[in-house]
């Protein structure tokens, strides 16, 4: 076993033991640890046993929750978002009777079941502000690890192919990292002095990693999120907000390389040949084909990965890509249209209603509580709302349907809003 692999195993199993002996949050930390330091994708992972590291961490955390909850009420049914996602799961199970390929569709059924269990684990592992801040920081460090790989180990081209679970492409990796970047940046309003300085360094490293993905959709998502964040400025941080906003623009200008500018020029047809970038123009071809696919099953959809399965019929050969084994096709590059083609209007409305409800919760908390809220919880909630906007806008240029980070947000946003409301009610009760 390599030294790196040994260190990984020691940290991992120490965290699981801590979860079983004391607090579930340590198990959740190990879930994120295994998610980012993904052994099968690293050279040192070859010396470790072939375990399902994230799955084991999730199971141990679930056991810890059940053991240590004692008389505490387990959270889940309090949140309408959870109930809608459960309805969505039942709906995609029902879809099995008419989908194009059940073998493909069942993968998403199992994935959504896993997501719902993960929501339960997240919402019942966090006990205080310290746990919540810890979740943000471990995700920030994990994404900075990806940035490190991009700066020192990745050779040429866009940052992708790191072997990360569900994030094979540069667009998917960039969407995940950008969402964490936004949430982490909001903690700059909370930390002071040395902790602020260290957090700012990590945020800059992560920003550089996002730019290394060279994803146009992700950059557009960040711009939209930045504009949206202006409507969620905490009163106690207005002066700092605009200072940080200007510093972010300066950092973006300094770190943005010529490759990103060239990709935007190609997309807009501003190159010497005045030809539009093939990658960007193909998106419109795929969208047009997806609209035709939707007409065939508008209400109930074709099942998971419907665009890919129907692409040979609806998408021109010159736009298809090689899938191996002598087959060609093209997958969706738009999250909304992927939902519509795969699950129809019914499924898309169920899923997107969760997004809308989460964003409404953030707005409601901002309007009602921003003068009185504990800074950590309040700032993280605002960051999650802005991060979710960034993620959804970026998804218009690349399908992020199988990514996991939005599920984390669907778990955290209702939970934090619930905790803030509970704390306010307790503070308003007259003392006996």
C-alpha cells in the first residue's frame, strides 16, 4: 500500500469510527471525502481494496443517525421538497412500463433512490452551525483539490477526465465547482482576520479551477448568479459585498486565459473565418431535435437518456459523435430539455417545482429574517440560493441531470430555512 493510500485509509476509517461512536456528521464528512478523493481514479487508489467508499460512508452515517438520534425527531416529512422528490421517484418507477429502454431507465431509478436517501442523511447529520460550516469547507477543499490537479497534473486542454463520479466532462466539473465557489464566497462575510485570509486563498484557487474547465455555460452561470446575488445582500454586509464584488471581477480578469476568450469568439463567430464554433452550433441542432422528440411523448416522456436513444433518428449524422462499438449518437446538452424528453411535462414540472420552492425559501428567509439571523446559517443559505441559480443557468448549456450537487442543495436549503425559523420562534418565547 502506498503512503498516500495509507493516509487516505486512516482518515477514512477514523472518520467512520467517529461517526459510529459519537456524531453522524463525521460519516457525512467521510462521504464527501470519498467523493472528492475518489480512489479508483487516482494512482494511489490501485493499492487500496476495491470498496464502494462513498456507499459505505453513507451506510455508516445512516446507522449512526439511527443509533444516536435517541429521542430526537428525525427530519424528512417536514419539507415539501422531499415529498415532491419522492413523488418524482414513484413517477419514474411508473415510467418503466413505457420507456424506450428499461435497462437504461432503471439506472436513474436507483440513482434517484440514492439521492433521496442522501437527503435524509444530510438533513439528520447536521446539529449546529459548526457542522454546517464544516460541510461547506470540506467541499471547498475538495474542489480546490481538483484545481490542484488541473494546475499541476493535468496536461493541456480543458480540465476534465479526472475520474470524478458523475463529472466526466469539463462542463459538468465546472458546474459543480462553480456552485461550491459561490457558497464558499458567502462565508467571506462571516470569517475575519486569518480565517478570512485562508478562505480567500482557497476561493481564488477554486476560481482558477473553474476557469481551467473553459466552460462557457459555467461562466455565464456565474455572471447571472453574481447579478442575482445583488438581490440577496445582507444588511450587515453591504459595504463588504461591493468590495468583494470588485475584487472578484479583478481576479476573474487576471485569471481568465486566452483559451476562454477564444471559445467565446468561436461561439459568436468572431474568428478570422467568421465561422461559428461547431460545438456551440451543434447545440441548436440538438435542441431542435429534442423539441421533435418531445412532440412524440409530451406528457410522460421517453425515459432516462431519451435524447441519446432517439438521436440516431432525429439528429443528423454529421452532428452525432462516436459512442464506440460502431455506434453513433448524441446526448442532451440542456438540462431542461433533457428533463422534458426523458420524463415529459409531468416529470419536468415535478422536478423543477423543487428548484422553485428552494429559491422561494431563500427569498422568504431574506425578506423576513435578514436583520436578526445568525450570520453563518443565514450567509450559507443565501450562498446556496445563488449557487443553485448558477447551477441551473449553466445547465442550459450542458446536461447536469445526473450530477449530485443540486441534491445536496435541495437537502440543505429547506433544512437551514427550517432551523432558522425554529430558532426565531424559540427566541420569541417569553422566558418563564
